[in-house]
């Protein structure tokens, strides 16, 4: 018998960024970087473990916009072009530096990584969803869904809009994974009382929330955050453990700050001569290429960073994995005594932390799960669904409204930089409900317009836009996306009402905002 | 918040050409730097002549609204500017001032051209007030009074009745039955309210007449703020002795006070005191590292290792 359980939850999400109208688009790079640095390395690590007979359980959200991008032929083709460039540059670096020099060693490492990414990407038929789906079907992964476009559910005005975010996500999940989702990552872990009703209606069994969502529940949660509890209606809430969160996230003590790990901000895209790296940059704009030669080194200026040593970093990742496991063993044994029953530690993280920010993150996870499998028996990895199947009786309570954002509530998405969007989003929700109710049946161009209206509303609702406006970087792009989708929605609404659909324009918009081809606008009724 | 306009000398011709391409300026490649600058409307002459009058007004307004005082501001007049409107506050005494749209994005349209997307309607012809919960102690409310409710309310009233009327947000507590009024300028269009945790509220906008009666123009639904502490309610079926629960909560949050150092010890003490009051002082700083998933990974200063050495943007480029 293990002392308790460890449930890792990785949230993989990117907003839908797809610009066929431009040859190269800076923000599309988020997706290509995430594939090379996070999604493919994680997939390869999972597959290695599965092949080696390691028993592991990981819960991973792959949000609908991310799945739609993964399955999109245009973006798939562009990712290959992106890899072509990176591989070419890596080859040139290999030619320029002897194999035994520090840069020579790293250049070969990058070249091999790019090749491995390409090989796996091509063997998956360029759609990596298949790889994750196979791991889910084999029982290693529990893939959960999210809001259709990562919309802030508690800040929506109508119940129809909240329901649509969940139902559209569910339908999309079925399209990509061939079954219904059993769990959901509420966008930004944003919960307010009442949302569980929509989850229940969609057949979803559990959701993830931040610690205070459960700790401040009414009545008090007997086991704190160390066992799930049922929200009204019987949907289980799993809340974040703060100790394990801190070990990874903390600025001061977190593992990713180790001096042996790779330095994020020294990148060939910025360091190289413009004439040399220019051809590999999107429209020649200086940006990260993902070829980085330095390690964090210490509290020093960027130009004082020492060369990265992949072997030393790998050893550190192994040591950190051992430390993390040791801490979980102690934590679970302590909690086991305190609670008198098996605790479960829920550890949710951004998937993109592993690989993109923390380059050695995927290695860390692989070491962790291998060690948990071979070296001990106190901690057993588990998915929320497995836990609920084994333990059916849980406390019923009313969780508290909360998010996992700064300060724990909604301020990140509702402040002076972005509060202007809600008037427009709410009006668009109201109008979409009106359209759906007044058009129970439709066909031809009218039906196409109604579907596109639903897509535009959903895209405008992405919480990413409000978030980016708060952080300030790339805020113009986020504002533009919000305004563009609201404006497109409004135009479609007015054209439908007037009975005059501009077919050429609509076809153009359909070609740009291609998300959710399967959408049924009647979900807004 | 108008920035000092940049002159033609502040741009390269290439920069101007890129901007010209974005707005599809004809014959752009044949034009000189000065011509491009002029035709893109970047010059003080063009922008200044149209906007200088408004800028003075804008200076007295909150930053957000000032920034929003763009081209569309003149078209829509908030109720204050309407004939016969009461004059509630000193700032709005010049009733001919067109109030800017409260819903425009806070984007100053001066300086180099940045594509922030198309303009959105200044209003939708509705009378609405919507309240959103920001956190246990704050609500955000926005309103629009463009549906004629104001005119209808005024129609049956004499000038004498309306004279001295004051615009207010009426904040009612559903559970206790009390309310309080906050005088507002209706043209502002939104407001943040300080409220109590674990309470239900309804917000209305309207006029308090000299007689004391309240004329409601728009009302929110009932909204509830979340609790910011551990519940006093204990489930009998799942009862846990209070000390045990305190240990558990203590364990949950105490992990973050372990490091030595007086700051942390002080923090720990505060947490213990808070716990005694059953108010958990949360280590929000951990949440803040996480913020938002996905795109945030590209937006925020990175977590963990990278964040401690995040350099100034300029130093990143070699």
C-alpha cells in the first residue's frame, strides 16, 4: 500500500494563432517553439517510459485551440519550414565549431533534437495529437479538456455562453480523441459557484482548482486540499498542493533557477550577427530561435554567463527529481498520519514550463517517474479519475470562487487595462443567443454565417487576450484580436439580421478563423 | 496621456514605409521621408489641429478616458450632455463637453501606427448595468445609458424636480438590506467598488432627486463575493476537531514560511495570528508566479530560474 498518491496535471494551452494572410507571423512562433521545446519532448519522454515498462500516470490538458492548431495542415506545414530553418542553422553551427568544443557539443545536441522532433512529427503524420491519444488509450495519460477557447467562465454574462464553452470543447475533444472528456481544466482555474452544473451536464467528473478554492469552501473541507471533494451535483474538485508547487515555481528556491540549467535569455536569435541569423528569423525580427549556449551561471549579467554543459544539467535534473520524490514521500507519510487516510497531492503546472522555460523540465519529469517506479513504494502516481474510481465517498461542499492567477481571484483579467472588453463580449454573447434562438433551422450561407458568428465570439473570449493586455508585452496584438473578432461577429450579426450576407467577405473570414469546423451554433439556444 | 509627437527626424524612411504599407498608402515608394510623415498624419499640424481642443479636456479626466478620447468621442453623448440633464458634479459642469466613450480601448492613437484592430461601437443603444466580481473585496461595474431610460425618466418631471439631482450608484446588500450611494459621473461608464467578502450585492445607477427619491435607470443582477477565509461552518457528517483542522491548514500554508530570516518569521507569525482568526493569509506570491497558463508562458517574465536574472530588454540584444 502506498502512503498516498501523486497526481501531476500539466496544462498545455496556446491561443488560436493562425494567420494565412501573412507568409510569416511572429506570434505563430509560440506554437512552433512549444512543439519543439515542450510538446514533442514530453511526448518522446512518455513514449520512452512506456516502452521501458515504467508505470506512470500523468493528467494533461490539451486545450481545444491547441488541438485545432496541432491538427491544422497550414500550421503543420509551417512548422516543418520552421524546423528546416533551425536544422539548417544548426548544421552551419556544427560546421563552424569542432565536435569537442562547448559550442560544437551543443550545436550537435540541437541538431539531433531538431531531427528527433522532425522524425516524430512526420511519423505522427504531422499531427502529434495521435501520439498523445495513443498514450491515453494505453492508460498512461488522462487527457482532459478545457474551455473551448480558454474563456474566463466566471466573467461571462450568460449561462448559454458558459455552456457553449464547455459543450464546444467536449465536441472538439470527441473529434480529436474519439471519446468524451472525463475531466476539465477550467480556464485559468477560474471557478465560481454554479459552473459545476454545466460540467455535470457535460458528463465531466472532475476539475482542477487552486488551493483556496477548496480551503475556503463551505462547509470546511475535512481533508484540506489533500483529498478531492464534491461540488454540488457530484463533480469532484481537486485542489493544488502548495508545497510541491513551490518547489518548482518558486523564484528563490525553485529547481529551474539552478545555476547549471540552461539560460533562457541568451539565444542565438539575439546573440548572432544579423547577417548570419537574419535569414532564420521571422521577417528578420530578432527573436528567440531556441538555440541557446549558456547556463544560468549565477547572479551575473547576461554577458558573463558561462557555457552550458548538457551533461551537468542532466545530472542536476536527476538530482532534483530525487529530491522532489523524497519530499513527496515525507509529505505523504506525514499527511497519512494526520488525515488517517491516503492523501492525494495534486500538482498542476503549465505544460510549457517544462521545456520552454525550464529546458531540462521534460528530463526532470522522466527521471521523477522512473525513480517513482523503480526506487520506492510510498508514492503512487495516479490520475483523478483513477482516484475517484478507487475512492467513491467524498465530502460534499460548495467550493469558493477563485483562480490560479495573481492574488487568487480575477484581477489579472479584470483591471484598468482590459475591463473595456467585457461590455463588448457580453453584448456579443447576448446577440449570439438571440441569433441561435431566432434560427432553430438554417441552411446555406445563413448557416455558414451563424457558425462563423459562434466561432468569432468564442475566439474573442480567449482569456489570453485580457492576460496579455495586463502584462503589457504584445498588448497591441491582444487588443487587435479582441477587436477584430468582436467586429467580425458584429458584422455577421448585422448581416444576418438584415438578411444580406456578404458572401465574399464571409468566405474570407471563414478561411482565417478556421477553428471548430464541427461547430453547432444551436448550442447557444 | 498624449505623448509628445515625434517629428520626421525620429523615424527612418523604412519605418515610415512599413507604416504606409499597412494603411495601403498609394505611391508610397516614390515619396520622401517628409512626404510619408505628412501623409501618414504623424505631424503635429494634422493631429494637433484636430485634437488639441479635446486634449485640454482630456487632461482633467482619468487617464483611461483621456486616452480613449479618440475620433469617435464626439459622436456619442452620454446622458450628461443631454439637454435638461442635471449637473451633479463640478467636473461635468460644462455640459457641452462631449464625454468620451467609456468602452473604447485605452489606446492612444498618436505616435507610430500600431494595428490595434478596428474600432468597436461606443454604445449598443441599451440601458444596462453589469456587475462582475473581481475579488472578495471588489466589484467592477459598467453601465451604458443609451436606450432612452434617462429621457423617459425625465419626461414626466419638471425642471424644478430635476434641479439638484445627483447621479449615483446605489449599492444594496441583499443579505442585510442596507444600501449606500456613490456619486458618479455617468459618462465614466464604469467603476470599481469596495465591498465585503461572502456577501451578495445589487448595484443600480440612477438619480437621487432633491426630494430624496431615487430614479432607477439600470440595475445589475445579484452578485456574490467569495469568502476570503476558512468557513466557520463545519459539516457534521465530516466533523473534524478544530485543532486538527488548524494543523492541516497550518501545514498547507506554513511550508512557505520555513526559510530562516526575520521577514519570513514575521510572515509566519502573521499567518499564525490569521489562522487564529481563521483567516488564512495565502502565499499568493506563488500564484502570481503561475498566473496564466499557455500564452502566459511567453508573456510573463519567466518563472523559476530565468526570472531571477531577467535582464532589461535592451541588454537582451547582445
